[in-house]
C-alpha cells in the first residue's frame, strides 16, 4: 500500500457518509468497502517517492515545445464531435484520419483556405466511408493516403499501425516503403520492425466514444488490450464530456500544470470516475480525489466510484492492483 | 447448450472469417473462441422449447392494449435526448420524472396546452436541479411531487422506489401514505412491502446513458445490480443511438413483431452487441444474429461481439452462463 497517502487531512465538507454513498453505489457487501477519506476542494499531492508511472493526460492541451508536441497524435474517426479542433491541433505533432474521419475534418472548416492550414499527415482505412471529394482535396494537398482493404483489422487498428510505422521510420531515418493495399501496414510493421517499438507515443482519439454502445465498449476493450500488446502506446479518448484513459497496474502519478487547463469551469473541482472495466476486480489506493480510498475493492456488480472529483492541485496518485480505466470531466 | 441452434443454414454472405474478425476483436487466445456461424439477413427463429426468459424490449413502441401499456414505465432523467417523446408516451402506462428530468419534459413542448397533454405521474428527487417554474407548473396540474432530500440514494434509485410503490399500492387497492421528505419512499417500501414485489414492470429510462462516462458505467452497473436485488424490474436504457438491456442467465427469447418497429432503416439488419460488463466471463450460445456463436467465451480484455446484426425475423435466442448486457440499434 502507498505510504504517502494520509489517512485524514483537515477539510470543510459535508458528512462523508452522505456524499460517499451518493458517489459509490455498492451491491451491499460492506466487507468490500475498504476505507474512504473525504478531501477539501484542493490538495497538494507531491509525486510518489516509489517507482511509478507518470501520466500526463492533458498534454494535448499544454505541449508547446516541438520535443513535447512531437509524440502527441490526434486520431480523428468518423463520428460527430463538438471539441474545438484548433485548440488541440497546435499541441499535436501528428494527425491521422481514420477513413471517414477525413470527411469530419474536411467539413469542420468553412473554406479550402482554412482546410489547407489544417492538413492531416495520413488518411488510413478501407475507405468504405471516405468521400471522393474529400480524398481528392487532401490528395491534391499532398496528404499521404493509405488504402488498407483487408478486413482482418478495423480502421482504428490500421490507423494505430500507421502511427507506429511513422515514428519507427522516422527514428531510423528511413523513408516509407511501398504499402500493399490489402494489409500492407501490418506486414511492414511485423516484417521490418518485429511488431514492437519502445517509442513512447500518446494517441488522442477523437470521436470514438459516445455513439452506439457496442462501439463504445469495444473501444474501451481496445484501450486495455492495446496497452498489453503495444505498451509504448498511450491511448486517450476525447469525448464531448470527458477524457478517458488507462491507469496502469502499480503506482500512477497523474500530473497537469493546473486543473483549469482541462476544466474551465472551476466552481467545483472536475468530476471523475474510476471504472473497473477489465476482466478482474481492482484494489485501489488513491490520493487527490474528493473521496480518496484505501484498500478499496472495485468491480462491476460491486462498488464503483463515479461522480468523484479531482482535488489534487497539480496531480493525483492512484495505486491499482490491475490496469483500470478512468475518466475526467473536460470543459474547454 | 441449446439444442435448437442449427450449426449452419444456407446463406449468401461474404467470407465468415473476414467479417467475423471485423466484429469480434480478440486478445488472440484462439482457444477461447468457440464456434461462429454466419447467417443471412433474415432468419426465422422459433421460441425455444426449453424453459426460458421471454424479453420484449420494444414494448415501449408496440404496447397498445391497456393491460400491456400499464406496466411500461417511462423514466425521464436530466440529460438532453433526441428521442421522439410522443411516440413512446402512448405506449407507457406511467411516467416518472427524476428531479431535473421534469425540466427536460417541460422544455420539450412549445406551449402549456401541449404540456398539459403530457403530464408525468410523479416527480421525484432531491430537487437540486428542478426549476421553480417547472415545479409550479406541474404542481398546478396535480402531478404528485415527492421530495426526497436524503443523500443515501441517488435520484434514479429514489425514482425506482416510487415506481415499485405505485404498483404495489395499486395492486392492493391502497392510497399513497404520507411520504417523509428525507427518505420516506425507502421506509414505506421496506416497512409496508418488505422491499420486494413480484409485479413485472418494464422501466424505460430515457437520457441516462451517453453523457459523462462514469455516469454511463455506473448506470450499467445499476442495470446488473437492480436485476439481482429487484428481479421484478426490467430496466431498459433508451439512448440516442440504441436500446440497452440485460439478458438473464439461462436461455432468453427476445421477441418483437418485426424489426422495422425499432429500426426504420432496414437497408441492413439492425446493429447490436453482446457486452460482458458484469464481474464474470460469459459463455454464449446464440441464434438470430449475423454472427451466431456456440460455446463462445466473452469477457472484457478478451473477445467481445460488437457490430453484430439482428437477423431473427421476429426474435432471437441467447443462452448465457451469466447475466449479460446487450444493445440494439434504434432508428425510430
């Protein structure tokens, strides 16, 4: 268990039991519950002393230096989004459109001049939804268009391979090889690079979560699986309401310059949840939430922490016995 | 295993392997996969001969007789929705607004005359979001308004208790008792009715799923937990894209008059998914989907069936080793 988590700190809050019950609905097994500590609106949380994963989920809103931007990827899929694209764009070093995601990017702008200022680096997919006019426009602007007609992977997986290859070629100072239009990305990735990389890359996937529920859950499934298969990739889903990402087994320090970066409306601390959507129950210890927990077992059909709040001023700590997904409210 | 599921039937489809890989992303454990059978666009699926749960998820679009409508409840929560309320309303025998859900109902209509034609039966909650003008309007129309300020339950749970009590009082020919404004619904439910009922009730919860992801997952958690605690309640979430509900451990026959009832655009069969969001892996057998499965183990971080399609003409069968949630595309 984390030694840095204080059992109690002074605060002015309503009765713990009331608020906590409101946030954490349990199936009634009291022995599962571990301990819960209520925190004030703001708490200073220093980085843990022990070995930990450092996660900077809001890099897509803060990266300025080229060395920071370089490994932030914006991945645009084919669903409506309300996010302010230009705000994100400047902080990302690479933009990939997944099939009809290119239509969304194209239609986001009012005219070709603006469109020309926001060109993606790649358009990838089986192109069952990419419009001809969109393909024509981006082709004329020199965007690399990579058809992958094979149906053993979906467009998201094809885009992920394109991203891996982009950075792997770049690192080795190599030019792109010719890509077979069936399943060429996968072949190159496996044959040239052994299907692995240790380049740390953040992928910000826009417009993936929030439509049909089976697609949402399949994407969450991919979030967990991708980390097991390609641990150099760090996947974040940007929805119209929040940012969804994975915390890794062990100790995590999630850091940000300040909370107003991702939550403009700071009348209350940003809402969040810890969501045990893997295949095992998770024991949690945390420091930096309205309702911090110690030795708290969470699982579906049991107690789940929702409507919690981020009170860590510049970061929070979560120790988990298994990978666990979390969401943090976004208001940009 | 179900004896009624044919291993193969004649069909005209693309190669199974291609489509199936597209739909069911696996973590690569081939031994998990069981068997998969591709079906044509339409298959006749008779009710199973063995003991089974009959589920009619689309009753909110088809119930006409008073005896059918009576036990369909429309529960409106405080989130934006695109659903055509009037289409649903006529098929529901009871309407409950959960706190600010009453604002949504109020603002859905252009004028008071129309509003007066669509009055809810109850407004329940801690009223931290119910507007004064809305409360005033519905009070003047005789709607029963039940404040429940206690914070040990959330507004959804309070509304569920109100629904249980409504039918329990009705069945016994009793009038409502006076409800204490702190936690009175729970007290009456437990003291007068022992916290249980065997009246079979369908609750159609509008505008619950699709906002912040922790709220979505907490609601799915409640879907599973509610069935364990109060098995007379059958909960359905209506989202802007689909209907989400639970299939029960054992054999399920999901029936409907025809698919056009819930999916106006029948150029392709309605999309669906089987989503193992409980706390255990689930072994599935199915008959009536594009990709039917036999002895197919599904779990998060493993293989999950998404982008499947409903091909059963008037119903489909799912046998599952544990409760499992599913979604079906709605286009009304």
